[in-house]
C-alpha cells in the first residue's frame, strides 16, 4: 500500500493545554503514524476468499477468452503470500512469439476487500481485472528484460526492507544486510510513467554472472535512486495539525518526515548521503529515526527529551495494529550520530 503522506488532508488530535510533556510528544508521533497508515485489516474468512477468487477466475475466462488464466500464490515483501490471477495470451500453433510467454499477474486482495465491503460485485471485479490486464499488455512491449550489467546499470535501484521478515521473498534475489534491515536490489523494467514504477527483483544469478563487486552495485543503486527518486523532507507540522501551544513551545520545530518524491518505498532515502547530516547540522544533535513504514522515516531530534524505551513500545504497538503487513519496516528505534555520521540501533 502506498503511503498517503503527500495527501492534502490533515489529521486532528487532542493534547492537554499545559506544559509540553513526553506524553504529548508520543501522542504526536503516534498520530503521525496513524495519519499515514490507512490500511484495512483482512477480516474475511479464508473460505470466503477462496470462493471469491475461484468465481473471479471463472468470470475472467468469460471476459478474456483470448487468455489462459489460472490462480497463483506469490510471496511478496515481508513474506506476505498474495493470491493473483496469472494471465497469458493464448498462442496459435503458427505463432511462436516469445513475448507472449511473459505472463501478467493481477492480485486479488484489494478486490476482495471492496467485494466484502459491498463496494464491488464479482462482475465488476472481473471487468476491473480485465481492464488492468489490457493496460499492462500495452506496457509489456516497453519492458527491457535484458539482464546484462551494461543494460541494467542505469536502472538498478533498491528498497529498504526488514531482514528477518523477507528471507523467503529474497531467497533468489541480490540483497545486502544493513543493521536489522536489508537492501533489496531491483531493476526498473521501464521508465516511470505518471509516478507508476514497474520493477523486479535483481536475480542473484544475474549478479553472479557479471563479475562486479557488490560495493559497486550499492554505489550505482544509490546514485540511481537519488537521480530518479530524490529525497523529500517535510516538516511534521506540514503533515499533521499540531496545536498552537505545542508549536509555540518550539519542541516541534525540527521534527521531519523523510521520504522520496513519490512517497513510495521512501525509507530508502535513509541511505542517501547528506540528507541526515544536513538535519543534524540544523538541530545540533543526534537524531532519532522512527521507521513509520517502508515508505517513510520520522525524524526526531535527540534533544526533545523523548524516552527511547517508550517510543520503542509505541512503534511496536502501531506496527501491530495500524500498519499494512506488506508496508512493515521495523520495530526498532534507530539513531543517526551527528559526529560519526553513522546509524545505529538504540
């Protein structure tokens, strides 16, 4: 689920009208994370979902008779198993087009959420899947699937994911561990269109065939990310409504949200050289880094008197109850050290 951090809507919250204290600081951090996490928990029974997918599959076969269609389960980020419909163009005996061997998978969880909430019928779900398939079919011709290093070097990017929760998802992909996180290397399949990014995991087998050092891949990926998806830093007061008495205290002057220009997989901006150092220079102290999700990081100056143990508990509670499982990054509180420029676990 993409973050809503750049939305124009504003969240309100209640805070006591007295001296700014830790409780209100924690409340504001909590409200920010709740503000950008707009997930709908999965509440339907497994049989209901299975029946839904089976029915949609049958209707897709009616709507798209020119396609071979079947259900498949795919391991996604954070080892979340998603169910989708895999669609291939049917080949005539005289046509042996290799491009038709590239299937398109459209995942059904979002459609099921709308269906169970009465916002979409089975027929509407099938028609929506068919429209999306036809849209992707037009784009497929623009995909560059050449995996030689010279071909992909300007398209290698990365996302920052939780290490422990992505062992299955990344088992055949190039990755590099960082603290309790992992850099997941990806390749853009085509150029960005209207903020729509299409990428795939960089296969470990492809990397092994290049004879290129991993440090070079990291360097290239970070430069590509900075060029294609530059960091965006927003002051917290521009994202949520903070009471006047809290603003007047000056405590929230340097609370920031770090993401990228798409607010999509923006936690990766944590590794852009110079971003955190610039904030630390302004605040004159170390920075607490709160992993709101894979899409953004909340930055809080150390001198605001936040208690690390309480913030850790708050992060865990919000992750368990409010964050879409696929968007989860970490329950860990991090710190950027102003003098060394290093990030550590608190």
